[in-house]
C-alpha cells in the first residue's frame, strides 16, 4: 500500500486545480462511494490508509503514487499507472498528472482481447427451481469492434458471489447471502458460454438491451473493470448489493449522469435495473430476445400433427429407432427433446441416450430439407420492465362471520399469485414479510391477522413430454380460523409437491400434497403436525382479470384425525385497473369435519397499490 501524499503533493494539488476535485462525482464513482464510504473491500484498491472513507486522502495518495517511478502495488506488482488505468486517465484530463504514460503490456493485452465498442445489458428470466434466482439475473455483454462478427463471440461480464462450496448448507447459504458473508467479483467469459448456461442449462429466456453508450465511455468502463479485477472485491448481499445493483453502479462509470442505483426501498431487484435504464430517454437503442431451450422444444411441438407427436413419443420411449424415422420435423423435435432432457436433469447424453441422439443427428443430416423455422415472437407483456412494483399496500373491508371489518395489508416483496404477472413467471408466487391487520368498528378493536415470513409457489404445467413437479413452501404467524377460538394465532411452516396441468394457455389446474407443523398455546400439547391436500384452479382472461378457486383439506396426525380435520375453500378474483393498481375480492370458508355447521367465513374487497 502507498502511504498518503506528502505536503508537496498537497501543495501541487492546490496550485494546479480546484481543491474540490476529491468531491467530483466521477471521482467518487471510481471509488464506489455510497453514503460516505466505499463499497470496495480489497486493501489494494486504496492507496491511502483511510482511502475507503476519505476521498481527498485517496486523491492525494493516488497523485503521489503516479509520480513515483518505483511504486509497485497489488498482486500483479505493477506500477500504479498500469493498475489504475481510469484514475490515471481522469486525473490526466483534469491536469493533475504531468508524467508521460508508461506502457502497460498486461492491460493492453487484456483490453485487446475484449475489443469492445458498445454495451448490451442482458436480463435473464427467473429460474424457478432456485429460490435465489427467482427474481431473474442481469449481466452485460461487451460487443466487439469487428464488422459482421457473431455476437456469441463477444465477452460477457457478470457480477456474482464467490461460493467455494458447490453444495452449501442452505441455512449457511441464506445467512451469508443476507448478511454479506460472500465476496462479490466481476468475471469475464465468452458470451456463448453465458447463453449456454442460461438458455440451455437452465431454460431461461434472455432479453438483450443495446445501450446508447459512446465507444469512449465503454473504454472508461473497461479501464475501471481492470482496476477492480486487479485490486479488490465487494461484499455480496442478496437483498441490495447484488448482481444488478453493482452492475448499475459500474455502468454509471461509463455514463456518469445516469442514476441506476438510487431506489426508495431496502432491496434491489434485477428488474429494477431494466426499469431504470428504460426510464432514461434514448438509453436503449434496440431490444433482442433469445428464447430458452424449453421454449424452442415447445415451439417445435406446435409444428407437429397428432400423428407426428405419436411418432415422437415412440422415439422417446424407444419403441422406434431414429434411423427408421423419415419425418424431418419429428427428428428435429426429438433432438430438441433429448437436449432439453439432458440439461434439465443435469446429466450428459451417454449410453443409449447418446447413441439415440447421435443416430438422430445422422438421420437428420442425411436429409436435404432445411429445418422448419421456429417462430417464437417477443411478447410485449413478458418484458421485465412491464412487471409491477414489488411492494404492496391495500385497504379494504368486508365481513368476518357476521361482523363488519376494515382490513389493511402491507407486503415488502415481491409477487403474489393473484397479482398481474406481466413481466414475471405465470402464476408464480414469491412473497416475503407480509402483514395483515383488521379493525372491527363495532368493538373498536385492532387485530393482527397474519405476519407471513415467506411463501414460495412454483408451478410447472405437465405435458406428455415433461413431468416436472410443482412445489410450494413457506410459513409464518397467522390467525386460527378453523377453530372456535376468536383471537387465537399460530406459528407454522408447510411445504408440498404436486402436479400442474395447463387446461389452456391461461387456465391451469394444480393438485398438491404436503405436510405441515404448527405451534400455538391454543392447541392440545401446543403442537399440530400432519398432512394436507389441495386442488386449485387458476386463470387469467383478457389480460385484466384473474381468478383462483381452491379447496384444501388438512389433518393433525398427533391426535384423533376425525376431530382435527379442517377444510378450507377459497374463491379469489382480481381486476387489474392499471399495472400497479388492482381491485381484489377474496372469499374464504373454513369448517371442521363432524361440525359442518360450525364454520367460519370471511369476505374482503380491497384496493391495492404496488410500488
């Protein structure tokens, strides 16, 4: 580490430029200062001992280091000019540095490999099987300065957490992700590897936003990424300082007037970065869509007749050899299926599967017919910037049994199954930290109805070629409604697996089975555990209306099941007035087996706002 500048360096600064250069917004961006402190954690990133909190001391130390011909810093042991490329360019432009630039072979070689002239911001849709990726992901692509080049040969830059253990303990993983226990780094890789990872391995769609950033500004970002790569890391937080927040912070180095990180809530989502960019006039010049392998397979199926689908099924079930199949479209769909199946199951094509795949390729290659073009259009309603705000507040009223109530709810994030799912996975659900309160005017009494910690629902429609399970998990604190107790609450968690069937594109049915555990002083022995089953119908019509009809039965296996067996029925409707405003009516009825007349019902009508 280089020590702070001497009084001569400070005198030089005061004589050659404004004394407020250390507070220049661009200088602060190069240091990643937020709220009076740098986000960077690596010691080699700072040349002054207190540089992470004192931008003036860091400026003076940097000037001194650039003027010291013997200085060597960082793990690369290079001169500061060859480490802090963008700092040097900025200070040279400001007239602070008068030394002649030195040749930096390592940096020049690295920069030549990237050879970028423009930037593309890439959004990857959610990966439902992984809760940490259910919000999507963002990264950037550096577009090479080569005429007529294939963009798959460009370089992608990705900010992510370094997790040493490939299969971490889920509780340790969650704890470190929430409290910054992982280090965050920027990594470069060929873009075709990123496409293979997201589109093929995880079947996630990619949306590519070409950014209107001049080549000289792209060069500034490349300079700065080298500075970061050579000297530092950042703490990675799932909630705020994550892949998208930090990516926005780095893009601001290229476009210092863009504000991509300021947001009025305690968490930052990948879609927030897309919305921020789209809100800037002329920031995006074009949008491209790359459909996932799953969508390609589904599109190929749509080209087949019923007879051809039967032939495809015979191939999959090995009732027929690929060499005997004469229909090119069937072979194309078979190749898509084998590729999708192997990626989904994370296994290599081997043995019989490898032989069948290779045989199908050879059979297809022997045909002179071109494959039918798969037309998978970009649907405007699926664009990530179309998604509603993650926070939700609502006010409403209704009846709890025969008593009129007023009700208010607040949810911190992020999406409810009955909310508008434009820009999100259809009928998905990722809700955390939600509160519901009620007020009874007759008794003039406020009540806490529920305080849910988290609820995840991930639905996969079944078809004859994909039998993936749907699942749900979650829990928290809620009012007990199926018993006769008026003001009793419980704390519990539950989870389940099931099958989802697409009756039509926008109307699904789900059957799930699971188990639960609940605690309440109202219960016998304070504990209930058991199994539950649910049948649910979901639908969306005319893009403005959603409905849910559900029936759920659960029983406590710790006692007599006939007396601790509850039945819950739900009918919910939502009308979308605007993207962030909805009107919802929710009716529920609870009853216990053997006491069907002792039921509880509740009807609510609420107006909700998302922000």
